[in-house]
């Protein structure tokens, strides 16, 4: 009998240990499952960010640089992604996706979020980057999703993703961008200049040197052409978060006859005459070369640097890209408001006006280095086929978008620390047959990165300091305003 009791105790102890160890193993298994959520480059939001950058680069190759238009594509794509994701979050409020209820908490799984944001990104990008539909469909299949699924069932993640994209597309039709040639005066031609803007100066005659003058580019085949103003109506595009395009419009730029302008034009000449290899590389990096993703895409790349650095989850990337790209889109609208309101001259014409027959030291063109020339022969440090952005100068778009997106990343991460660096060969994008040294450019903080983007435009001869300083300030004002909009939509409004 005593032996039976002993055996029973042994069995009981064994059972307790078995259950305890099983529970521990189960808890560890659950813990590991949480830990294994894809982060950084492996999360699906990051992957769609990569796909958006590819599509933007392809768009640039097909249609030439059109930074205003691609900023809208990126902005609206990530609004659609955010809206779809919001239905699987406890607090988030969509921007355009109305009448679709938040899903029950038990459905707030990573898988449902991946499905919803993928269909939202897929449908939005099909609309905006329509030339790459096959690329997007292949990517959907790679993710394990059916690109033919057009469900609008608000009870499924597929349906919610499709509905989110549909809501954005419908809400932004007729927003002033003239995507469908729908604006009065557009002759049914997409992106047509429906406001009738014409520069007061022609490429051959400068009648008002304070105003923008088109300039001749090489067509790459021995001829030349003077491109017209890019999207001169972009100040009419409705912002996402700003109250109006002119909400933070800066005061006027310096005019001819002012001491400030005389000094700033002289500064542009002196900076170019003394360009170092490091500065040339900075100009080229910020200018963005072949396969360019323009300024909005450039700052999406920087956001992805943050995602990799901090091992972001899907939730974090959805929110960061949403804020980052709404800032970029609205900053472009705000910068175009200033550009078209002031219609201001670029250094390309201002140097000619101030220095005409005077001898100056300047860049002579590809393979010629710095030479002595007459002021009227001066040109930016840029390839013959794209000498200078074809639209008014004040404010600098690079400065505005960089100031805004840099401030946005600082606010979103809660720190100004960045820590990215790139290695470049000076001259590779401007004079490939006359290369300089290999240089390393470091971006220690978001603020410094924005400042470097801004000053690169002065170094390159595309802007004077007034364009840069006002642009940086305008962009940062936009970012702070959009931050309030962002906090409201993620449900953190104070």
C-alpha cells in the first residue's frame, strides 16, 4: 500500500512538471511568435514603399521629371494605405474612407493588415502609375494575393483595401491636379496648363529680369529646346492637410536694385567658381540622377533608412510614410503657390543680368572645368540636357520639401538623429568623362540633411539664398501643420 502511495506521488509530480513545462513552452512559443513579426525590410509596408519608389523612378524615365505630379501619386497612395490600415487599428481615423466600420479587435491581426494595405496600395498605384500595372500584379502574386480580387466587401481585408483606394481616387478627382483633363480649359488633356500661364519673358528676350525666364536645353541630338513651365496650376491643387495653398506663403524675394540680391547673385558665382569635389557630389546627390524619384521619393528613401535603422513594424511604417508623404505633397502645393505668385527669376538669368559683359570665373560645361568667361555665358553646374528646373525660382522646391520632410521625420521619431551616409564619385551625374574623387557625404541629423539639400541648390546655381532660406522655413511650417492633422488621424489628438 505504501509502495502504491509512493508511485502515485511520483506520477503526480511528473504530471505537474509536464504541465508546467508545457505551459512554459507554450508561453515561449507565443512570445517568439510576437517577436517574429517582420520588421524593417521584411514588413509588407516597407515592401510597398520600395514598389512605390520603383514606380516613381519608372514614371520619371517615361515622362521626364515631374516632381509635383509624382508627389501627389506618392501622397495619395500612402493615404489609401493608411485608410485601409485604420480599420484594423483601435484608434486611427481614415482620411477619405467613409462609411466603413472599424473591424472587431479580434480581427486586428498582422495578416489582415497586410492584406488590406496591399490591396489599397495595389489599386491606388494601378490608378496613378498605370504604366506599371503588370509589375504591381506580379508583386501581389509574390506576396500571395490575387490581383484579380476586386471585392468591395467591407467585412473583408481585401474589400477594405479596394474600398480605401476607391475612396481616395474618387475624393481626389477634380482636386485641381487635372489628372483626367477634367478642368475647364484643359481641352480634355491630362495635366494641361488650364490656367493659361505664359511667362512674361521668352527664352530669347528678357523684358523683366525680376521674373522667370525659360532657358534653352540641349535635346541630346544637336538641337535645342526651351521647356515650358511645369504644372503652372499646381497652386490650385487642393492640399490634404493644409487649410489652403497660401496658408504659409512667405514674403517677397529681393528685387533687382536691392543690396541683398546683388550680394546673393555674387555668392552664387563665387560658390560655383570654387566648387570642391565634395560639393559637386552633394549637388548631384540632391539633384537625383537617372532613375530619379524626385524630392518626395528622395525623402521616402530617407524614411526607409529610418525603418531599417529602427526595425520598424508594419504599423510604424504605415504611419510614418503617411505623415512623411502628406507633408511632401502639401509642401509641393505650398511651394508652387509661392513660385507662381511671385514668378521669380532664377540665377541662370540673374547672373546674366548683373554680369553681362564682365569677366568671371565659372564652370565652362562638361569637360571644360572652371574657366574665365563673360557673365552672360554663365550656367548652372548641370548637364546640357537638363540645365535648370523649368519653373519659377522662389521658393526652392528642394528646400521646401526637404525642410518639411526633415522636420516630419524629426517629429515622428522624437529625435533629430539620422546617421546615414553615402559614397559618391564627384561628377558622375554631370560630367562622367571628367570624374573627381570618391567622397563620403554624412547626414548626422534630419535638420542638417534638409539644410544640405537646400544649400546644394545654391551651390549648383539653381537658386539664390533667399529661395533656399524661405523654402526651408515654408516646408517646416507645413510639417508642423500636418503634424496636427496626423495626430488627429492616428487618434492621438491632445
